[in-house]
């Protein structure tokens, strides 16, 4: 039995209270996966069949609105101002091979100013280049060895290994996540990298949606279909994309959005909401991400909603341990990205995230890609460990467990090479 955590706000201090789920034992046996039928992404709710790309646009909207209402919640249109402040520029980074710079985005609305610090790396070239955009878990300073990249002051995950104390980052975490964001290799392959700390967009605890991007909309009257934190993180990625469209070093037609774990869920939803993301990458995203909910393998809808009540729309709770009643499933989330490429990755030891369920989601999304004359998932049987398969849908299951590793990045770079 594992401990699960919900966050509690007590006075001015935030701490994690462990909850032992006595009534929940995760299923890790394929023989115990229930029989299920997946909703057909190419079948309208009225029973009409999608026969071509033009019809798909209407069916896509139908599916999107279901995810919006039942899973992630509806995000508001951005009607504020976005300003960019240059914090620093290092044009001779990596012995002159690259530029590193810090940008503070100011999201301004209703007299409020939400600052978001971006850490940007790109090779020094005269041509606009493709780039990866991803949220990080512990602060931009964990991707840098020098003090020019500031330690964030926003709420941060309580993790002593990353230098966190009382949910605040510290210098002891500096540089510790560089192996998870190998910018030197990314730059050497001709790509840029843009990252920001996810807690600046929305703090990862149940705060009643008073802070972060939700706090920019104080007039919003919340209901059961309002946006949760996953949608907030995804919405924030689109605001960064707004900024990147103004930058001369990046080709805005070739920006890949990437996320790991809960941020993999956010990357997929960002790719579904915003077609400007030309390529979408989900790393170990599991339940509410790439894994099929109906399999009820590892983390379930009920378990994730109990552990993280702020992540999704309130409506998602209707399907706690009732996944068969969902009008959609996660393969349709992948299908929303078509015809743009999407990559899904699993760790073989990360059974909580259901690697097989993530792969089967890729297979079940493939008919939509074939509708566009594209190859979706090239194989129907889950590949062997460390043997990636790449069509317009890519997939690998690697050795090891839950994490964003160098091996994963090498596949993502190859996939981007293939499609960019």
C-alpha cells in the first residue's frame, strides 16, 4: 500500500498531509483489467461516421468540448496584456556556441501582474530554429550552475533533495536537474530550449484557485466545468507561445511542447487546445494523460481525483471508479492533436502510469491520422523495452521508472528531426 498526498493550507504555511488509502489497492495484473470498449474517435455522438478531414473538424470540436466539460475544464480567453522584460543575456554561452537568456513575462489583467520567468537556450545561428518548450518542476535555477539564474520565490514542491524547505526553493537545488534537461545536447542538435517553473503558473495545491493564472480572473464564477490546475498549466504554455512568436531566433512553426508526469498531462492538453504547437510530447503522463482510463490499471480516475482534487474539473469526479461511463477516453485526446505529430513515452517500471495503457492509446488514436493519409502508430503490439517506434505517433517504453531521462530526450530529438 502506498501513501497518497493531498496538500493542505494551514495558516501561512503549506504542508503535505499523508493519507493512507485503506480502500484502494492498485491493479497491476493484466488478467484483472476489465473488459471495455473504447469510444470511436471517428464516430459522431449521433452515430454518423467521419469519412474525411473536413468532417473530422466537426468531430474534433465535439470531442474537445467533452474533454473540456468532463475532464480538464474550460479555460478563459486571454484578453490581457503580455509584456516581456529582459533579465539577462549571455551571447557567449557554451564558449560562444549558444545564447542563454532570462526573460520575465508579465501577464497583466484587471490591475494584476503575474510574473513568469523563462530560461532560454539556443544555438548561435543566423537562421530561425525549432525549439522545445517545457515546464520544469523545481525552478529554473535547477537548470543552471551559476547564480545569474535566480531561485524562484513562488510556492515550490516540498522536496528536500531539490533544496526545498517550507515549500521554498533554495540554492542547494542549483544545477541538480540539468541531466533531465540536457541543453548542451539539445543545442548541438540545432534546437532551442525554453523552460519555466510550473508553480509560477499555478501553485500545485488546492488553494481554491485564488493564485497563479486563475487569480487573473477574479470575476470568474466557478462551476463544475471550470478549469483546474492541469488546464492552467496548459493555458500558461500558450501565453509563452504568444511571446515566442515575437522572438527572431525561433521558428514559431516548429515549436514542440513537452511535459513529464502531471506536466505531460498539461502538454497534451496544451497541444489539444493550441494548434500552434507543431509537435507534442508526453513523458510518463499516465492517468489523465496518455493512459486509457478504462483499463483501471495503476492509478485510476478516482485515485487521482482524491489525491489531487485541484488538477481537473469538478465534473471529472463523476467518473471516480466509474471509468466506463466516461463519454471519452485518452486515445481521443491524442487524436485531437492530429495531424500534428505526437510522441508518448513510458518507463517499464512505472506501472502506476500504465505503460501498456499509454501504448494502446497511441494505437487507438491512429485511425484519425490515417484519415489524413499519415501513419499513426507503426505497430499494433507494444515494442520491446528501449526499441522506439516512430510514425506520426511515436512511442517508446524504456528501462527504468518514472522520470524524464537522457534516453527520452534522444528519442524526442530524433522524432523532431523526422518531422521538422
